[in-house]
């Protein structure tokens, strides 16, 4: 069995599928139809996503508790699992988290292949690319939970703090990258934070969570209102390994 041949075959099938969908189909529709294509005979598909936001949140908390006890076994990364999800993915949560090498979501929550849909950048902000990725996961993959997770001593947030406090400037694109974090620093400062960096980390998460809950596209908002999607905020502690879900928001009945 040659992977290259198989990939070529997949590409041809994907192209044919796109042609069949027609010119009016949206890019998401095409991606979705490809993602949900029929499995290769003999390759089992995992069950479609049916977990509630609350069930997934419990899973993540349990996974982090195991990580804290040092009992976390890396999620399933075996070949069998890889084959199970080779034709379709059903991640249980979207993680919007920092690129920081000390904050790998799968490890912190004990998840394996195909379980977390991760959007990472320094400072866990949401730009157009991140928002589009999130919307795709929610609308096309039916992911029921979005976790926006900052972390202790985040360098990107520290850079934004230094802009506010000292008028610091940064070379290249770094300055523009931290710009979206500056309002969070100003919020934290207005509230008289003793530890401005840590308060800014939390404020940065809260601002993103609030934006997602209030100002998302209908594809996201409708799911939040009907209890099929929950957006929560969290902070990871580098010292003790704990993920504090400090902004879980309301639980809405599924309708
Ligand atoms: Zn960071």
C-alpha cells in the first residue's frame, strides 16, 4: 500500500466531489463534504459528535486532574486510532490557546489524535484566520465546546503590558501582533490590578470569550443560545499545571 497513491486517489475523489457540489457551493460546504466522505471499506469511523458541552468540559477537567497527578497517559495516538479518523474528524473541543511551548493542549488534557481542534498563536487572540477556523470547527464539525485558554506569565501579554506601561516597541510584526491584547491590559489597569500581568492574562481571555458569546456570526451564536455550544475561559498555571476554568458562563438547556 503506497500512501502517495492513496493520497492521489483521495485528491481525485475530492476534486470530483467538488465538481459535483457545483459552483454555487461554499468553500465550507466543499470542505465539509470532503471531510464527511464515505470511509474506505474496512476502516471504521468514530461515532459522530454527540457529546454535550457539559460532558466535554467534564472530560477536560478530568484529563487535567490526571495530568496534575502525573497519571496522564498521552491520549490515543496508536495506528488504529489514526486509521479510525483518517477519513473524518470529530474533535470534542476547540482550544484557542497560546503558542507557548509549555502549554500544549493535548498534553494538559490527556487527549490524543483527532480530539482537539487547536488554534494557537502567541497571546491566544482571535484574528480573521482564527475566527474562520473556529467557525469551521463549530459549523462543519459540530464541536460543542470552545475553550479560550491563557496562561501564567504569557510573553505576548507581557509585551502588551510593556507597551502600556513603558511605551515599548517591538520589531517586525510583533508589535501588531500584541495590539489586540492592549485593551485587556487597559481593562486590568482600570480595575486596579495588583498583578497587572496576570490580571491582563485573564482579561485577555475574558474579552475574547465575551466577543465570541456576544458578537459572533449566527452560526456560532445560534448554537450558544440553543445550548449546543458553550464558550468558556481558562487560565493555565505554569507552576502547578492546573487549568482554572474561571469563566464557564451559563449552562443553557439544549433545544
Ligand atoms: Zn503565551
